[in-house]
C-alpha cells in the first residue's frame, strides 16, 4: 500500500525552499513517497528531519500551516518526490531498523553516517556509507583493531536505499572541525591545498585531512625505510597510511619482524629516520590527545 508524507507549505516559505524541492510543489503541497513498511518511529524522525532538508538554510525554520499528514493516495495532479531525492554526497543518513551489516554481521539499526559515494544497481542504488562519531563510539578500540586486521573496515559499509532514511544536518560537526584545528596550530599550513569551490567539500573531517597529509608526506620518502619506535620501545617500519576515522584518528600499516600490522599512528612513539617526519607526528599526536577518544 502506497504511503505519502504531505507538507502544506506557507506561501511566505516557498522562497526558502531549495529550487529542486520547489519543482515538486503543487498548490503549496509537497508530497513525499514513503516505504510501504515504514513504522511510526521512522515517521516521527522524518517529520523532524525533512523541514531542514528542504530549506535553503537549515537555521531557518519553515512554518507549515499544519503538521505533516500521512495519506495512502494523492491526486493525479500532485507531484511526488521520493526519499532518494535527499541522498547526496555527504548527506546524513539513518539506518532503518532490522538492518544487518553483511560485512561485520552486526545489527546496525539506527546507525548514523554520511554518504560518500554511490553505485548504480538498477532502480535501487547502492550507497557507500561512512559512519559518524556517534556510531563509531559503539565500537571499542579492540573490536576496530580486530576487524581491521581481518581486512574488514568498521568505518564504512555499503547499503541500498531501502535500508536508509534521511538523517539530520550536522551543523555543529561542520563548524567545530576547522575551528578546533586552527586554534591548536595557528600559522601551520599543513592542510594548504585541500580546498574546493563547493562548500560541502571543505568540511572534510580533520582526521581525514591528517590522513591525506601523512599519505602525501610518506610518498616523498617512498624510496626510504621509515624507522620508528613504538611505545613498547620496539623498532618498526612505517609502511603506509591506510585510513582514518573521527573516533580514533589515522590508521597505518607497520612492519614488525616481517609481519604487517594495522595500528594507530599515535601508537608510534617517535620516528628515528628520517627525522624531519618527527615534527608533524608530534603535532598530530598532540591533536589526537586533545580531541580524540584515545
């Protein structure tokens, strides 16, 4: 049975709708097609989230003449949009109840994250999801370490549109990331060049920027062995940067006695050679100590 979420938009609010949303507006009514199996708690979430998603400015609160209503049919002359219209690069999502991650075999109901890529699969696209800090806090460091060394990433997953709902816009996260780093290292130009004319691309997390920085830095020394000392006073070789997350920071591959292992970059005590990498490592470890859950 079809279900539609209907918003009645005040005339004065129509100018505050995103242009692509106004295309679906008919007689000041906005109809959004819903999954047939949607439950009441999911409806409650959507009712709160959608007004921010359809507005040109999430800080501006749209005024509806009525609360959204649920209908099982709409007039033929009324356009309708789907929830997929809200899925874009870096848009927030919530995982629907009863969803099991096929890679970790973990129940990921109500997990939250951002869309970082998508792939066509007929009428149902597959989205590449990166978990946010709220979700990452559900994983212990030991679980993350275990999964990584099995070749399974706990930071991301692939989900179909049937498994998702639009999530709230995370303005506080976007605004705080840059401010925190600039106050820690005024004058540093470590991240110079990570820019994009599209503002949504400038809000890459600080952990991801550190990952990119160290990946570029290590590429300058690709012909050398990078010798390090761990907190346990063991000599290891830093081989490559393998990823990052907003909970624990940058992950790297190290070689110990001819065995490769994935570990946190801040677990390296210092770099013996080449010495010039030591300063950025020290800066990174200071940032990690101040801002991360480690």
